[in-house]
C-alpha cells in the first residue's frame, strides 16, 4: 500500500532500515540505539523483532521490525535534537508514519467487514463499466478532433472524486480506504456518468459539452447526498 509500513504475520509494521532512511540516520547507528533501548527498557524488548534484509550487492544484514507503539517510542528518543530545522523534519516524518499506520489499520478493518467486501466487489463492476464507456468516449472525442482524448480517463475520475470529496493531496483516495457509504456513493456516481456519456454520444453531442454535463451532474449529485446525510 505504501513504502513506510506493511502487513506481516497479520500485524502492521515498519522496520529499522526504512526508519533510518526517512530520518536520515545511519542504519548501523540506529541498530545500536535499538539495542541500547531494549537493554535499558526490557519491557519493550519484544516489540523490536530481529529480521534481515538483502542489499543491492546480495549481502544479508540485520534489521529490526516493529509496530506503531515501538515506532513512537523510538521517535521519542530523537527528541534531543537542538536544531529547529531538525525538530521540524522529525515532526514531519513522524506525521507521515502515523498516517501510514492509520491507513493500513483502516484497510484491515475494511477487509474484515463482510458488508464492505460485498460493496467493494460492486464498485469493481461499476468501474469496469465506466472505463469501457470512457474508452468509447475517447474514440468518439478523437473523431471530433480531440488530440488528448486519452486524458479523459483521469479527467472523469478526478471529477467524480472531487465532487464526492474523496481526493487526498489532489489525488483520488484508494478504494481500499473508503468506507461503505463512500463506496456506495461512488457506485451510484460512476453508473450515473456511464449512462450520461452513452446517452449524449447517441445524441451526437460534442465531447467537450458531454464532459461539462458530466461534471455538472456530479456536482448536483454531490449536493443531493450532502443534503440527505443526517446531522449528528
């Protein structure tokens, strides 16, 4: 899912090699630090699992794997940095790791939910229908003179996710992290856009007009579902 954490033996972990690279600490020095910490605090010794990695030259080296709590404990040991810039870097990297752990946790929760898995399968079908329709639209747009028609895969996707507020850092969120309500709304939106594109192509509408109509349709749909969401 990302380059910071992974799932191993059913647990979400990172490792000392990734940690050292992100925080710009020589890996050898970090290993020494972890050994010192586990010796000083025996209660956390089992939180750091010994493992190995293979470098580019094919040589095997030692590393440690650890979860979120052990990661946080290790970050706390970096608090002695005096430089403001260094402290800021540590804070920013810490936030990236925390978000990575949280996203992976959410993915595990979703994957254990039978209702979520059922709806996720439905989104795959809706997306397949939409991409097939967009492919037809691309050929349609090319015949009308579009020189960059292939970009409409991205344009329609971004328009949908933007309307439903499912963008993160200006990019569509991965579907594995969406909840059941968000997935359900996505199914409706993609089905709606597929039907609109087909109808407008059959009517001979210009491709640019079709795209604008699709965006407006998405905006109206988004307004409707926001109105219908019960207030807490």
